[in-house]
C-alpha cells in the first residue's frame, strides 16, 4: 500500500516537473516577447509615426554610423548578476510554477472522475497543489513584485549585488507584503464559513479577494466588448477616408513643426549670457510675474495640443483599418462573433443586476447548499426556454454554470491587456524587461485566482457526497473547498459596480475628449 502510494505520488511529481519545464521552455518563449512588446506602450508616448522635419537645433551635416571596432566582442548571454536576467528568471519561474500547479489540480480532478490512482494519493497531491498555489498567490508574487521594483531602477551598466538585494528597499517590500497579509486576514468571512478551520478560512478570504478582482475585471471587460455595439451610447462616426487621415496627419505635422521651432527658440534664449549691467532686481522680477513672452505656457499648450491630436489621428487610423478589415470574409465572421459576444456581455449585466435587485427569484436547487441560491439561473432559464427538447432543469443549471464560467473567463481575457498597461503605467515602469516581468507576475496571480474560483464553481456542478470524519474514508476533493453560493452575490456586486463605473468613465471620456480610447 505504501509502495503504491509512493510510486503514484512520484509519478505525479514527475508530471508536475514536466509541466513546469514545458511551460518555461515553450509556452513562455512567445509570451514573454509579446509582453515586452506590450510594455513598449507603457514607456513610449502615444504618438503616430510621421516623418519628422529637422528642427533648427538638429540642422547640419549628418555623419554615417561608425564601423564596429576591431576588438568588438560577441554578444553573450546575460550574466546571473544582471538585473534584466533577474527580472526574467523570477517572472518565468513564478509563472511556470502557477501553470504547473494549475494543470496538476485539474489533472487530479480528472483522475478522481475516472477513479484512477489511490484516493489517498489524489488527496495528498491536491492538498500540496492547493497549499503551494495559495503560497504563490499570497506571498511569492507580491514579494517578487516588490523585489523587482526595488532592483529595477538601477542603471543598466550596474550589476545587482547581494547587498542591493538585501537593502532597505527590499526590506520595505517585505513590510508591504506583511501589511498585505495582515489586511487580508481582516477580511470578514460569510456567516456560513465563520466556524471553519484556519486553512479553509485563509482559502475563503483569498477566494473573496479573487471574486472581487474577477468581478471587477469582468465588469470592465463586459463594457469594453459591448460599448461599440450599443447605439444610444456609442454613435456611429462613419468610416474615415484616406483624405480625413491625410488632413489629420498634415495638421499634426504642422503642430509638431511649430513646437520644434518654438522649443529651439526657447533653448537659444536660455543659452544667451545675461547682461552684465542687469542687477538682481531685473532678473528676479520676471520670475514672479512669469516669463515676459509667455513662451513656457505656450510650449505647454502646444505639447498638450500635439498629444490630443496624435490620439485623434491614432483613433482615425484604427477606425479606418477596422472598417477595411470588417469587409473581408474573416472580418465578417469575427464581426458576427463579436456581436454575439457583446450580446452576452449585455445579457450578463442584466442578469447580475436582476440577481441583486430581486435576489428572492433565484431558486434553491436540490444540488445547491442551503446557504444561498445559485448564481447563473437566468442563463439556465433561457437555455431551458429555447431548447426544443424537455430537459432536466438540474442538468441545464450545471451546463449553464460551466458555460457561464467559460464566457466570464473570455471576458476577463479580453480586459487583461488594458489592465496590465494600466498597472505598469501606475507603477511608472520605464524598463522594457521590467515591464514584461511585472506583467507576467500579475498574469500568474490572476491565473491562480481564476483557477481557484473555477474549482469553487465546479464544486456545484459536481457536488461532493456527504462525508463523515469518523468513517475513515478519504474525503472527496471538492469537500476541501467552500461552496460557491457563498460568493455569488459578491461577484454580482463587483461586476455591476465595475460595469457602471466603466460605462460612466467611458461615456464622459468620449464626451469631453471627443475620441474613443484607443
């Protein structure tokens, strides 16, 4: 018995290692480069590519690039003490760990469904993955972000020493992680989970936090995917012509030329030597009253105008390219899918709003726990209504939960890109490698949180049988996690609030700036 347990657990450990190495070698090969490309949007301003006319300060003879020196060395791999090497190593390892444990948890659930391996082996592997995944989400990812932010501001030519890794900034990062865990421990639990153990309480608090995050991402993504198809909030601006784009390019180029000339003139004035006969009073008084010619304010106004016109030009180009692509066969097929998905997003907003306004309409099914009603029941009602065949309502509810879970994951996936851009901008990341590493760590945390929420919802689709601790039998894997009914209303609230806030901000942005968010 013990030999079989050891062999089976060793086989699962081997599969876990293979999943880790496979993700690190193959999956992250393209993902990390894509995140590096995405991080460029956070460091470079949003300015379209236009042929720049030379400014007065740049006029002169341009020399060709110098030849490479004879002693030029080959480009080698990054050294272990290089900060960019540390960024990629930490982020790749953490993401691969989350991916491996996520795959193993779903694989063990499949083994339970087909009754392969000993129940004790499945339970040990399940508990190890669950504890390790919680450790990564709660401790390792926040700590890694703190460490990367602490060492990421060093100049590229400087190496990362042990003294720098253990410096005061990293200690401050440890303090922030400790405060984060302390705040997480103060999250109130639902009444149905108030008498649970320490591990279940920690898991429940993490699921509460994850449910709020996923609800916010889903609400934001629902508005982003359906906004263009709602006629009364997003008016049809028509397809921009090439003449419209050319006119906008000419206007933007004129503004940039004027800005370059005035910037060069301001630099020449600042480089002029001060008059010897001028006293301190004549030099100080203009500083109190502002510049005599108002050049500083004028430059700021031109820079703001140039930024706004560049955004409008970028929006014109995006609308023109989207309209051209929509006329192709592939574009028409994707357009139909986008409209269907937008309809579901609107339907999801209405469903969650109804669940909050009239919570008593959500029935309690025989498979549900008495602690609360089921969450996607409006979708189940619709599926049962449109089906031409008589169906068991419990089967419809189970299918609607799984379908709703997959569609919510798709909504979250569509909103992750904008969220990653916003986070890296908020952290004021200026390094391409650092930005990609932070994005990968955030993706790993979101993936782990979404996995836990998925498993909690699968618990309702496959409810565990009653288990008595005195029976001595190995419990079902789903019995080790809390029921989803406890968190359904929390997801609805965060989803509706995020959708309402996102719609209000988007509507105000278009009315004030006159351009959609590109």
